[in-house]
C-alpha cells in the first residue's frame, strides 16, 4: 500500500482550539493513501436483524424515519431526501447489526474493486453490488446504479434572530413536539480489535480519508486508536465522517447517526421520544470532532442511534487533526458523557469480550492498551 505524504502547508487550520493539535508528528499516519482502489461517494444504508418488526417500525416512525416498504420479513426505511432507503431491518431471532453499504460512483468502480478483492459483481435491486468483508470480519457491501426515490416534503430550517442581524419580525417560532423528520443517514461508528488493519483496508479499498485521529495519551507511539473518516470528494464538501472506528475489546456496531434539519428538530424530537418512553443515552450537546449537535437514544433492541444537526463539512485539502482520546474530549458542551454511551457499564458480556481479546494475539489489544483505554474513558 502506497502511503500519501501530508502536504507541507496548512491553508485552513480547522482543528485549532478544539483540543486538537495541528497535525501528525513526524512519521505518523497521514490519514490517506495515494492510489486507493476506488473512492466511494457515500454511505448508502445499514442492515440489521431484529425479532419484532412491528416494534422496530414503531420506534423508526417515532425516531423520524419513513417506511419505504414493509413485507412480513423485511422493513425498509428512508429519510426525506432523494436517496435510496437508508436502513433495512430483516426479521430474525436475535437483534444484531449485519453491516454497512457504501455507494460507488460507477459500476466500473465496482468491477475494479471486485478484481482487487477476488469477488463478483452481482445484481442488487435496480443496480449492482460487490460483497466484501473488512479485516474485522464485518460484511461490507458496495453498490452502484441504484435508482433514487423522489424527495419527500419536510419543514424548512428555522430562521434565527442573531444579535444585530435579526431576520424574523412579527413571526413567532412554534415548533411542533413531534417525531423529527430524518433527512438522511449520516454515519456509522464501529468498534474493532484490529484497528490498524481495518483502518488501512478502508483507506485502500474504499478511498476514505481521515478527518481526525484520536490516540491514547500514554501510547501515542503505537499510533491512533480512533479515526473519523470521510469520503474523498475532491473540492466538493463531504461530511466530517461517514465512518468512525475505534479500537476496543469487541468488534461490531456502536451507533449510527441520522441528520435532521436544525437544533429545534433535535430538541423537540428528543422530547417526543422521551414522552414515548424511550431512553436517552446522552445529549443534547455539541461534539468536538465533527461539531455536530447530538442526541443519542436506545431503540427497543438496545441499538444506539443518534439525531444530529449542523455537522462539519470538509473538502479533500484538510489534513487530519490529532487529539488524545478522553471522555471529556467528546463534547464542547452538554451533560457529562454517560457510562452507557462509553460502553463501560460492567456486564458479563464485557468481561467475556475482554478475556477473549487478550487471548487473541492477532489483534491490537493487550493489557497496556486496555489500561490506557480505561484511563481515557475515565478522563
């Protein structure tokens, strides 16, 4: 894998003042490679298995997603924007995450990716797809050529009176306390015991580039332990992260995030979810890496999902920020981060995962990294 060297100039210092250093130290990971196999252009959808589709549909509607299609064994959900469905829930015995689907620019990109991996390009809905697996064993599908349904009606973002530049006169704000209108899927966060190999794979296979790295303060010489990766769209703006990954004792889904139009949609939507009896995980606050206004919830199957608004957009010129990983470094403002969000609530499953990770010499976890991770989550 040919590693692309960082540029020598910093035309925009977007990271300064956000608990982040200007960039990498000499010899550290540049956050991209020179010649990836392809460059995906977005995150298309997430697939889950859940035992009760009626219950899953009730939560999805309360969360703000729209039912695109429902069969006895599958629930397909979408947002308001003109895009393919962003979530598919299959009926199954045990709730679990299946994997992400990324979008390629063209079918020719799919063919190139298939040749590189030794996979096949197969029909998939109205388009075609390649089925892969990342080094953690998580299934990753890449698609192209899918038809997009038309956009749905939604409320416009609110006009705000700010300081000496008011824009709203004789017009009060009245936001309905109702399910917010999810516009689109924004990103997915994954945990992996094989962080370094998984990071290299997503950079090489899918052409993602890093917006921010986090590292363990006592073990920076071992490299980053979390990465926020965005699509490389050249001069066009891309979400700060489409995929985020962090090192941990388990492998799999952490949470997924869905964009709503503004802060009021986040807040009023949260009040609506609370009235429906759902449990907030953490929020409302504003993140540091990515800057999103966030609000995290558990669905009835304990999957974590996020409403967000006002996230950062970067073009391809911005180099990665570097910051130490810590619980206090996750938000600019908001309530203290919860143990539920951090995944540090003691339980038998966690203990089993820790022991399994320590026994596997093929991953990036050892006693020193576990000690440093525990220190970071308490910081």
